[in-house]
C-alpha cells in the first residue's frame, strides 16, 4: 500500500510564480499542506530556519542563485528534500542524505512518487 501523503506539511521554494502555484495545487490535491513558500533565496533561508515541515520541495536555481545553503540548512534539521528541477541529478547539491529529484516538467503522479520515495525511510524508522 502506498504511503499516505494526507496531512504532510510541505515547505516549497520556487522562483517562478506559475510553477509555485502549480506545485501548491498539486500538493493540495495529494492532501498535503503548504506551511511556507518562498520565491527568493533570502526568504527561503529565513523560513528554513524555523518552519515546521515534514518535507521540503526545492528548485535548484532560484532567480539565478543556487539553493545549496537552504538545502544544507534543511538537511541539518533532518527534513527530507525533493528537488523539483530541470537540472540533472549530478547538478544537485551534494551531501544531502535524504533527497530525491523530480524533473521539470512534472505531473502530480511524479511528484507523489518523489514524496513517497524520500519519506519512505522516515516511515520505516517508526
């Protein structure tokens, strides 16, 4: 039986407004709650320090700047990451233990698969 995503708290960083809205809509359809979102790196860094989230969905390039500092901060807090990006896997921030990639453009089913993939180890630990 697939992992139920209902009630999942998500933190989203995406600089393109239309893609951000699409992600928020898809997450809502999956039963997830977006607890915080950011379109700029500075906002993402500020929110990443304190936002209570079960998972983070991060674009790798945010307005021409790499997401690495945000990813490192989130990973240090033990929050799993789904990189939602057009970048290839080899271009993702390195050293992030609990992360997966969903390539752009994506569908809700691919997003759900990525969420379940990164969250499965967390469920198995319980």
